[in-house]
């Protein structure tokens, strides 16, 4: 496509002046690059987004039902001031990580706050801080904030014009860009135009001399149409992608100020999607592709609408790696990338108990006592006020983690020939004579293996863990139907670490099964004798 043609500037969502070209006015997607090596063009102060990014996120074709489930803004529960509400299945891979960072800020940086005492302004600030923390992890060179061009007429007006709307119309049938038909309730746009049709208003906007219509009325009608578009949730993928653009900001303080002044960008009908696109655009297409193992797999499942593990990892760590184990693993000459450092927010999943994956130390032992919990279909959040749950790694814990890097099968032993490399990695004395002595002590029967427990008892015999025996846990699930009386509230439980290992897979209690991947000997008594749902 050619360069955008000159067109009137109109007010954007944030009050800035955006210049619209023929791409938007025609109702077609503005996502296709028209020049520039980075796959984006400048339209005023706003740039368009590469179509490749859309394909990476959704695949080659976006299903309307999947896209519809992602259309929601960030909204707090009326029963729990700091708990975000999730309307449909799918966007939990964005909402749950944002909730986790919000709780991390609340627990670690503002201690002493009662959840019930939080004001709307405080929760607004917490949400913006959570968003900024995620963006800081994803930043490559600039922050690229994605928003909608809520401009004069653009797609809604074009859609209305094709239906020959008149002043007496009470119901409008609109054919969208994907061919579907949507019926819209009657509105008062013609009244705002002084009795003129929308087609005449559009002609007046482009050629003011042809029709006598008040320009202010045109802008007002366009705003009304955009608001109607939001209220009735009729965004199609093409309409949405044809309307979004991003602006670049250099400093995180600028980002925080922008969202503070334009908080509606997060809370409007497309707020979750706009943040997701902001994160992807800030990270950069090239960086995301370099971290994924299979770029042909979309980040959002094309049938179920759930996010991939790479997208979850991007939200939590800033890296779109596909695996949850520690560091990279070499399998048959192929490098499989995992989590490369201790995360601010943890991740545990019931899928590990089912042996679909192995969650590493970095995720199970985050810097803050907040974990995103994964079931087979949904993400929730677990958190605690007990800071001792995430004490820094002890030397023995470091040794256990490094030992497992040499124990690829997870069998809790390594070949005795690897002992010298293990000791060298742990910065223990690794001279050949000393290693031979240790090998004879750790493998007295000359079986050719070194057991994990024997190794830890030899080099770290007296080290004790700082983990408390009892502590409180709280659980968040943003879907109302998964909460008692459809009220999104934090569920509290009292946890006890038993002396014996009681780990077993109990399909009737996925919550306990998931918790046992982190604490094998845990038992939790939940308030009200009702175990929270992971789904």
C-alpha cells in the first residue's frame, strides 16, 4: 500500500492530535506496513503496528468468538477493592500476571495496608504500578504504548454510512469487515447532525463546502458513535487492528504519567488487549521471535483463546521463552530455553504433577511470596504475607539446583564421572586428587553414581532451612462464577507443613495437588471449609 494521504487531524483517546490516512478511512486494517525497516509507519505522533505482530499473536486468522472473549477492560471487584474481575475465559494470561504484580506491590512496598481499606484511587495507582513493572521487564529500547484512535467517523461511521441511515432509523443493520452482520440499537446521531444523514456528515467533513453541517456536530457525532461502538462490544478483529497505533516514550516515569492521565485506556472495553499489544510492541517482534522455540505457534490458542506458556513467561519475566525449567537445556543438539534467573513472581502448575512439565527453582522460589497458579484451562494467583517463604537461596539450595542441572532425568543421582564438573560449578575444591577422595566417600560401593542426598549431607551437613512450619495463604480467582455467590474475593487458608511427605495426585483436589509441587508435605485448611477453584 502507498503512503497515507493527507487527512484532517482528529482528537485521539488521550487528547493528542492524530492524522488519519486513507487506510483507516476505508475501513481496512492499518496493520500492514507501508515502509520502514521496523515494520511501522508514522501517522502524526502515532505509528501503526506490523501485521506480523498480529499473526504472531493470533495466527493467520482470528476467530471472532476468541477475539470477543478478549474484549474487556481492567475492572476491580465491588467486593474486593484490589481484585481484578475476569469476564470470560482467555485473557487470564494477562489479567493474572497483572494481579500478581499488583499484589506484590501491595504486600512488599506498602505493608500494613488492609485490603478492605483500599480506596479506588489507591487501587488505580496499584494497577498502573503493576503495568509499569511488567513493561520495565519487557523494554528493549523504547516503551511503545498502544491505544485506539477514537477519531471522527473512521470505521464506525463508514459502517453506518453503508446502511443508508436516516433520521427515523431506530435499528441499524451493519455489515462488518469480516462479513458478519450486527444489529445496533437506535441512537441519536442524526439529531446531533441537525437532521443530516451520516453520509452527508462524512461529505461535510471531507468537503466542507458541499454540505452545511456544523463541524462541532460532526465531531460530537463521531464521539457518540465511538462510545456506542464500545458499549455494544462490536469490535471485530479487522476493525480493532485498523484502529490501533502506538506512541513511543523513553522513560518509565513518562509511561506512568501517561496512564495516570489516560486511565480509561486500561479500563475501556479493549483495555486488556491494548496492554497486551503494548507489551508485545515494547518487547519487539524480533526479540520475541528469538526467544520462542516455534514462532509458527501463535501466542494465543486459535480455538480456546488461552495464552501459550511463552506469553505467560513474557508477562511474568519479560522473556518469551517456552519452558518453565531453570536455564536452557540441550536435548539432541536443540537448545530449549527456560527461566534464566529468580523471578519477581513465581509460577506453579498442576500440570507438573501430571508430568507435562518441570517447573524449576527460579519459578518455585520467586523474590516475593506471590505465585501464578496454572490449571489446564485457567490462571489464578496465590500469595502470602509471610516473607520467609521466599528467603534468599541458601548454599545448600544452590547446590540442589545445580545438581539437578547435571541430573537431566530427575532421578536424584548423577554419574560419578560428573562429580568434578559439579564441584567446579559450585566453586568447591575441584582438584583431581580431592575429587577422587570425595568420589570414594560418596560412592563407597563403586556403583558409578552420586546420590543427591549423600552429596548435600557431605558438603552442607548442618544447614537448616528458614521455611516456617505454619503460614497463611490467600488465593485469587478473577472469574465470578468460580467464587462463592459469584463474588470475586480473596480466599484465605492456614497452611501446615507436615513432617512426612504426603504428596499424591488427587484429581478431586487440584488446588492441593498444585500446592504440593511447591511444598510436597503441605496441608491447608481453607476458611469456610471450601477449597478455592483453580478453574
